[in-house]
C-alpha cells in the first residue's frame, strides 16, 4: 500500500497509508493528526489545511486553482511548496509524498 509521511507542528512524523480517491486533508485528519484543523471541511474556503509538500511526487500535483492561490496569499507562512491539502486528491502514485503542516496563521 502507498504511504505518505506527515510532519506535525512539533516535528513529530507519522507514516500514513494513502486511501486512493480521498484528499490529502482527509488522509491526515482520519489519521488523527490534530494540527490540521480543516475548519471548512475541504471546500477550499479557508486555509486551515495548509501544508508544505515535498518529495518526488510534487511535480504530479494538480495545478493550483485561483481560489487556492487566493487563500494561500493571505498566509504569512506561505512558501513556494505551500498547498491546501483539501485540493490534493490521493492516488497510489503519491507514494512517498511528504507533507509538513504549516504554522497556524
């Protein structure tokens, strides 16, 4: 089974199984990582599921929508590899993806 590596705000890391068809936000939330708030429930209406994405699969991520870009532009902790985890649909191709939960704004 494909896995991702998630780092929480304290630096603790957890390897989590991917469930194809779900979003990165759902995978992280379902694993019980408390730092990922995801207040809007995954409808790209807040930025509380902000993560930094790394690893060899970054080039396979879907293009960032203008809504996602607008939400991230309000974040003081935005980086080049910032994404909203609710906008990344998981598949086995993302095996090895690393996501670090961004600081809370």
